[in-house]
C-alpha cells in the first residue's frame, strides 16, 4: 500500500521558502538538510508533507514521494501493472531505500521504505 508522504518543490529562494512554509503557513519543520538545501515540512496535525529544495537543473521541478512498507513488493506490483523504474532501488545512509519512476507525463515519482528508522508518522527524521 502506498501513502503520499510528501511533494517536493523546486524553489528559487530557499531561505524565503523556509520562512514562508514555517512562519506564514505554520507548518512544522520535520527535516532540514542545509548542505543539500532541502527541507521537509508537515502540518502540525499530521498528514502529507511538503519538501522544498533549491532549484537545480539536474532535478525535476516537482516530485511526488510515496512511502510503502515493502519496497521490493511494491516495485513488483507496479511492474506487473506496467510501471518502469528508472533504475534499481538505492539505499541511503539516512536509513531508507528509494525507487524512482516517472508518470506518463514524465513527472518523477519516488517510492521509499524506511530500513532502520521510525519517526514522525513514519515520514520524516527530526
């Protein structure tokens, strides 16, 4: 089963986006990675998040990221339905495995499973 974990958005003013999503919208900062200029926010009451990252020509402008409990099983099920991964799953030092796909319009979709960490609704590390 897939759950929308967060939507990633490219922004021109990363620091301005941090202030807007945190201070103006009142979202909770769940994860901050200044080195990658990437931040993840969630509504205070829980639910799917919004991640913002500094615009980078090597990354898509927007990506949907879904969480699953078993990445290999989800990949097999999606392949049986015709989805084609962009490559094999990768493993992050932060404790998750990631599989990238594209939808018919070419937008990036990410599927991930945590491998060693569980936290804020299973979707963000503080």
